[in-house]
C-alpha cells in the first residue's frame, strides 16, 4: 500500500488523541507532524502515556507552522477550534495540501447562518463552496475529489444518518421534527472547566443549550436537502455521565400509515451499501457501548400507531464516528485508499 | 407529636430500602413491621449494613401476614410488585388499616386499560374508585381523607408535574406531546438480571420500551384530566448509568405565541404553594444531582420561537420523590401529620 | 435550643457546599455569613441550585472580612486552602471567635514538620499549641474547651480511627505499617484542572503521590501518640471514580497470635461509646456507599493467620466525616450543643 | 498467513465476548465454533449486537460437543468455570486438539493446594504436569511446545509481572509481601447476581475476600519460583466501579538500599525484550485507562527511603491481558504464529 504522510494540528484534545490512536493501526497513513502550541517539544507518549510503545508514540510534538506542515504532509487534519481552523485550512489548501477540518468552519454553506450561530464573520467565504461535507454514506464521490473536507459534527452525524431514509423517502413529515440527543462528556472537550469535572458530571444528568445548540443549522441544512425545502428542527442536547457515545432519539410524524416492517425495509435498502450503518433488527434498539471506539452508526426503528409517530434512535461514538474516525474515512477517500483502512474496528464491550 | 405505627411490606427492594432510610428521620411514624418472604428473621441492618446504628436498623424482618400487620400497624406501605399488591391492599383496607400502595395496581381508574397494559385482570375493581392518586400538589385534600392511596409512578410524577401548568392553563397544545424520559438504574429494581449488571449499564446509554412503557396510561389519564378530554402522549424511556434520578424532556407546541417570562410566571403561580416544586429561574435547566435524595421536582422552561415549541424539563429523584418519599408524604397527609415531616431533605451534592 | 451564629469562609468548594447542606438540618447553628472572593454578591442557591428552597439558600455570599465575621459570628468554619487559613484563624481567634479550621494549618504540632511537608513556614507557630486536633472520639474533652480546632484530614480520619485500637492496645506491631487508601474525586477539590475532568477520572483508576502525600505526617503524629514513640507509616493514595468516600486498607503484623474474635472484641470495646464508629460484625467488610453522606466510620477486621497479619479496613465519607460533618461535630462540642445535632444522618443508598 | 481453525467453549461470558472481539482482527485464526449450553442456535451478533457486521458476528452458537470441536478445530479456548474445564480439556487434548484453558484448573501444580483453595479434587492430576503456565514473558519457549496451556488468572498476571524483577534479582525481600489489588467489575463475570448490579457497584468501593482469594496460591507458586523457596503473600482484593482494569499496589521491603534509578534500570532490563510490559518513566504511575483493551502491563516504581520500601504498581486490562488477549497470545505461540498477531492494540482512551 502507498503510504501517505499526514499531519495533525491540535493534538492535545480528545479528537487529537483519538486520531493518534486510530493512526496506530492504519497501513497507509503515517503521522509525521503533530502540533500543539502548549505542548511542543514533548513526545506523544509523554502527553498520552497510553501511546507508549505504539507506532505514533515517539513522535515529537511541534509548533503549528503552515509552511512546515505543507512541506512535510500530503494531508492535514485540523483538530482546533472553529475560528482558528478556517485560516489554517485556507493557508494549507493554498499550498496544495489536502485538509480535513474537524471544526465547524466549513460545514455551513451560508456564511450568514454561520455568523449568526457562531458569532463570527467567516474570513474565507470563498472557500466554503469548495468544502465537501464529509459524510461518506452521502457524499463519497465528492469527498474523493475534494481538497477540503468539512468533517461533520458529532450530533449532526447521528441525526442526519438517522433521519436520511425517513425524509428522503417521504416516510416522515418534515415539519415538527424533534431530535432529543444525549452525549458523553468527551463532547465537551478536554478544557479545564468546573462544569466538566468528574464530580459535576458523574452520577448526574442534565439538559443544556435546549433549542440553541450550534449544531442545529448543520442538521437543518442537511435535512433540508433531503426534502428539497428549508425546514426547522427542534434539536436539544443533554450531557451523559459516560465518556463516549451519542444517542439521538428522533421524533417524527408518519407521513402516511406504515408498518415497522415497511419502514425497516426502507432503511435497510437506503443503507444496503453502507457497511458502517447497522439498521438493527425490528424490535431492537441501539446502545452506545455497541459502537464504542468504532465507525458504526446503529439505528433502531419504532413505529407507534397509537401516536402516528416514527421514532428513530441513532447511536454513534462521538469521538470516533462523530469526529476522528470519520475524519480518517474522509482522508482515505481523498487519498484513494480503501475507505475502511484503519477503521475495521470492533467495539470494546464492556 | 403523636407517633403512629407503620408497616412496610417488601423491604428488600430499593423502594423498601429508601423508605427505611427516610423513616430514620421521621418523628411521627415508627416502623414496627418490615416484611420479606426471602429475608424474614434477619434484622434490617443485616440486610442493609448502612442502617447499622440507626433507629430502624434493629427491626427484625418478618413474613408478610395481613392479620399481624393489621394488629400492629395503623398504616402500611406496600412495596411489592403489581398484581401482588392489590390483594394485600384489599385485605388491609378491609381490616381498617390505611394503605399506601407503591405499585401500579390502583393508579389506573379504568380496569380495562389496566388489563391491557399490565396483562392482568384487576381482582378488586370495586376498590379502584376509593383509591386516591397520591400526587400531593394536585390531590392533597382527597389524600387526607383516603384509606387507600395509589402512589404515582416515578416517570408519571415527573411528567405530570412538568406538564400540569402548561396544559391546565392552555399554554401548550394537548395533541402531539412527546415526553422523552431518562431514568437512573434503581428504576429497574433490585432483581438479579444480566441486563442490570454494572458492566451492562455503566459507561453506556440505551433506549428501551419506546412507545410501550406501562407508565403511559397513567400519564395519559392525568394529563387528560387537565385538558378535559382524552389525549395520547408519546412517552419514551431511556436508561441512564446513574443510581437515582429521572429527567423528562417534554415537548409541546405552544398553543399561542408566548414569551418565556409569561410561561415562567404561569408555572411559578401554579406552584406558588408547592414547596417541593422548584420552578427554576428563567434560563436555568435542572439536573438530577440537585434533587438527589429529596422530594424536589425541579422544572426548567424553554420557549423556542424558531420552532414554536415549549420545552419543559422536569427532574426528580425516582426513589424519593418518585416512590418512597412521596409515599411518606401521602402517609403524613392521611395521618394528619405535617406533610413535610421527615421530608425536609437537602440534596446530597455531589 | 440556643441558636448560635456561624460563618463559613470559602463556600465555593465541595467542603463549603457540604457544610451548607448540613447546616440546613441543624437546629442550633444558623449560617449568617458565607464568603467567597470570586462569588460575592450571589445567593447560595444561585451558586448551588440544589439549595433552592432550603434554609440557607437565600443567604448572600459576601467578601471575606475578618471584622465583619467577628461581629456577626460566634463560630467560623474555615474552608480555604492551607497557608491562607492560618492568618484568618489567627485574626479570628484574636477577636474572640471560635474557629474550626478545615485546612491542614494547625494539625501538625511540629512547625518544622509542617514546613517540610507543606513547603511553607508557619506564620503563627504560637497558636499551634492551642489548636486541638478535632477527632471527637479521641479528644472530645479538649475540643469542648478549645477556641481553635484543627479539623483532621480525610485520609487521616480513616487511618487513625482504623488503627487506634490495634496500636493503643498492642494488638499490632507499630513498625512496618502500610496504609493503602483509595479516595473519591471530591478529595481533589472543585478546581478546574484537566486531571480532574470526568473523562480523565471516570472508568479508570490510578495511584498518586505514593509515599509522599501530605497527610502522612498527620497520620504518623497521631499513631505515634498511641504507641508512645515516633513511628513511620507507608501511606499511599489512589483516586477512585466515585464522588465521595475513602476506604483505607491498613496492613499490620500481629504483635502476638490473636483470633478474629479477640481483635473484634478489643475494637468493639474501644469504640463502645462512639456511636459514629461502627465495628462491623466478624466477617463483614465495609463499603463506601454505606457511609455516604454520614458521620459513620465503618471498620472491618481480618486476621490472616497464613501471613500473621491484621488487616483493618476503615471507611468514611471524605466530605462529611472527613471534612464538613466532622467540623460540625467539633462546633457542636465547642458550643456546648448536643454533639450529634444536625448529624443524625442515614446514608443515601444507593 | 496460514489460517488455523479455532473453537471457543463458553461464549456468553465477558471473556468469551472479549475473545470474539479480538478474533475479529486476527489474520491467522478463524473462529469456527462458539458454544454455549444456554444460547445455542443464536448467532453471535444476536447475543452481542456489537458484533454485527463483523467477521465473527454471523457464526451460529452450538452446543458444546467434544467430538465436533475436535473435528472442526485445531485449537480450542475454554472459557468455562473451573471444575468444568478440566474434563473438557482432558477430552480435547486426548483427541489431539491444542487447548488454552482460561479457567484455574491447570494453573496450580500441586493438586492438594488446588483442592484446598478450590474445594474440589482434581480429576485429571496426570495432565497438570503437561500444562504450561501461560505467561508469555516468562514461559514462551514452553508455551510454543505445549498442547495445553493454563492461562493465568487476571490478578496473578498483574502481581507476577509486577514482582518478577524485584524478586528474581534480589531487590526486594521475599517475606512480608503485600499485594493490594483493585479490579473492575468484569472480573466478577456475567452472572446475574444482586451484588453485581449497577446500583450495588456504581459510586461505591469495597474490599472483598481479604486474605482468602483463590488467586493467592497461583501468585505464591510463581513468586516462590523466583526466589527458590516457598513464600507466602498477603493478597487482598477490592472491587472498582469500572468495567475493565486491575491495578495492584505491591509492597515489599527493599532487600538493600537502592535508588529509584537502580530499581528502574533493573526492571527495564528484565523486560527489555517484552514489548507488552511498559516500565513507566521514573516518577510516573500507571492507570487502568492506559491499558484498556490491550495487552500492556504498565509498571510504575516507587522507592520510599523513609520506610525502606519498594512499591510496585502493576496495571493491566483484566479481560484482555488478564484473560482473552493473553489466551490469544498463547494460541499464537502454540501455533507458530507471530505472537503479536491480532494483539497490536492501542488503548481506547478515554
């Protein structure tokens, strides 16, 4: 297999850690740069002792430097906050490097919507059109040709995959959708904050950002494509006392009476060629442990004739499928590698 | 204070444990009987070492015996499964003992609905009309006069208290309600079952019984009263990796445009005389730890003008407010004691 | 009951929170001041929503001011870091206010030992002799007369209570002691730090500070008293993914052959008048949940004739018995109140 | 690579699940039989939905049948309880099948010791001498030649690897050893038992079986080999509220004064050719998350001159290194495969 050289900008957060973990088992990408402003000079296994003795563990963290990255790497993953990522992406793309941006900077096609939800004017609006939304099940051909991929958000990955068949095939009404999502604590990142302390998160559960989470416009943008018009979604988030995992319970009205068997067949058909989407058997419901550490999106379906509702439960690992694993899948596609390389992962249960 | 003598049938489960805990700090009720078929002959502190050195710890568990209970007790708590409770309740009421039944046997007013959801014909339908649904905020006068109280289910307590002001005051549409509930693992009881093992529940999250949880008819019965006609609710449950706590996120359409301030004022007014219901300040959302071990029901309100929705987040401790604490409040009312006796509880945080 | 006025300096940490919780149920102490440099001006229930609707919830946090505290309070609890506490304690004692200092500043009788382990010269060495080590089971008479109580550390409380009968009665050899302690995460405090994040602590376990934890000299000081000569202890700490609780497994050589029954009888005798120390039945071992939220110290005893060892397992709630509850017991003693006032607590299980 | 055919007897427990997970990523072993008395007829992914879409997921579970296993498999893993395993092992070995026995049946060389600790007379004592104790770092040559490997216990793996250099090189005194071990809840297996319920294990910590855990003789047998005479160890166990992981804190007296640098060098030398043993840098201590899902044994070293002690902290994943991963390593050796095949695993953090 050809081996490509990859860089990772922002290695100290959980998405950076996860990408480092995944690259330990990848035959076609070699990590040659990992950057951090605060930890340059240390090796990766000094930062993350779990990486000791593994292929990437000995790499020395460097300061982020666009020219150095451009010389050393064929593809760069950006695991830095939105706002920061856009400039780095623009500079790298300009230098001919392929970029997978894990931030939100290039996910929203409409700069005004981006500005409204992120409180920030986009500084490279001309590049937005070039960026491909990196959901492999939906956009693989475009991703293969892309120089810049906007890696989807974790919540949107679960919601969009969960609702795609229902909306694109007209099973569910597009109005009045409710997505009730619950996420593990890695979603809050690795910043020191009182609200993320063990003693503030363990053995408790809370709702947050109801109706105003920044992933809302990303979900609405993609779901609107499926139905051909702009729709609004009530998207609401909760914090789970677990490390990894998102489970989204999606509530829709049935567009017409349908049996569970019919809905299940439509989902199975929609994802027939998508090995990472597991439409569970009728009657089964997903749980986060079954996707832990993997690329799987598990989907459970419920038709409730009492209330004329279709309930879709969609479940992913927010760090792997919802961030770094998906980024790696996009990199595989962009570089012409086997899409599954490094991602044939079995869940760690329990 | 007058001291009444109380019995507890079914002490080995979590609701029995919790009631024993609460009675340690109650000045007007003395536990004189605690029964268990499997553990008779042992003392309570042998069963539950945490009760060592506490007022109830030395009590010897006895076999359940209706005549013995009737002689010894003025009031009996039934913490046994539905189906079993109805016979015991009937026998005790017949003997002139007041009964608080923590099971579902007398919650559903319509025997046919009971039979449909619980798969069981009611053997004492004549007693159902006498039973009062034990939600103190709504039915205190009737509870005071009752000889049999049907203690509400845990999920219904959260959902009914959460939606009562919205529905009774016409703030929300009664059709299309979605209640997305998440419960701690004590809700599954203390039975040895693989699905309840630590390694099956910890660090994971799952949905279960979507659209067909047995608490559905209880919720629909009470919410229907508020709107004066039969309504249906999409009620859906999830298992949290925490010990105690239920958080229900309730989705309704606004019946008419309203500001958060208006909705908040209506809730504050509805619960002005309800010290255990804390309508949180505008912008605040509840979390389970803040009600841990207490009678509080914390309610957070969100008005989302983008989607014309009212979202009510209602949060209780499923064991205390959702079961044994509420049972004690009902006992206080039935016996003419201060309703708050033994229940002035501050949450254990963290 | 006479009601005394109390102040709490440093309310924003977990020990401050816990003291506020306990004072909600105390009949003889009224919290009239709660201070914080960062949160002055907010009410306690704004800081800690769990306190809403409770007696202390409406108190407005103020800036720490010695003169104001001295005017308003008869007793002040110091829940601030070592180094800071000593000056505040000195100033308050000088103004005639009784002080319970939850920091380490007055625990170590030898200023040189303090300086060595805490890296700090004591600025009020003259006050050290006046301070009483606040372990009620051992020093109640002196505590009653004290104007300054040094509230013991959490680990030392478990180790000292665990080994006191064994050493004072000559059951165990004083040399070669090993104390292997495990603590919940509240022990690390409520500071924002990456190492205390949920995702760094949950579902994992680690050792830390082996052989060099600052509680070592405090343990050695007290154990040395029991045997009448200076001894050294191998004291070693680990971080548990739980909120509250310390369990110390203490390893000693038997001083002479002894049966479990003999050792158990000696422990039972030593703690015959100590209602908060529960010497568990022979064969039983403690667990942290059974002391959660309470003053209990549960002790389990093992005699292992294969290795001639006595193993003592000692278990407390680090926040309640190991900090704020013990502070309240000391305040009760200092003020002539019932020592158990506000502390008749049943554990929250599960 | 040659592909061998493997069988797994007892697939429904956690060690069976873990072996199935690991075989998904193994290039030289194909799982052709998985047996269970209770679940025969179902596919593996019906039992464990996490295995859906993975190489082993479609395998149908069969009843255990020695002749069928012997015909179909070149090597069989036994993941059944001790007592049951010995007969199955004997029958399979007799039929020429290589066996890796994950139970304790062939670990103890002395049948009398086995009978004493396991309460069971060994029915195949003649086979014990043929069985090789499957710790690859110590016995790889014998494992390569073995027809029956006794896979070490989880606790013993951590204790033996932790103390091997200290004892074999005379750094530590062999008398008076204390091993204080803490294990995650998967160690208790997947049996329905009240004591293993989430609500009995979460947010709590307890000691159990102090001085009488069945892994004691296995530890003593191996450590005695290192010092050339029979020694006794005080081995003591605790239950952690985590899924996977064992951390053993081992206390020894230094045999002679030594610096940490000297001890560290000796450990590094002892494990220079052992890629799965990571002797951590001086000053670093292990934690379970860094070995999660892997074969690593992380060792941290502390020399405490105050107490003349060497403290060794040894940490493994009890399911992978302590059971199924080690079994797979043994199988690799027995079959002449690359010892690391299927086991180049990076830890899942967090």
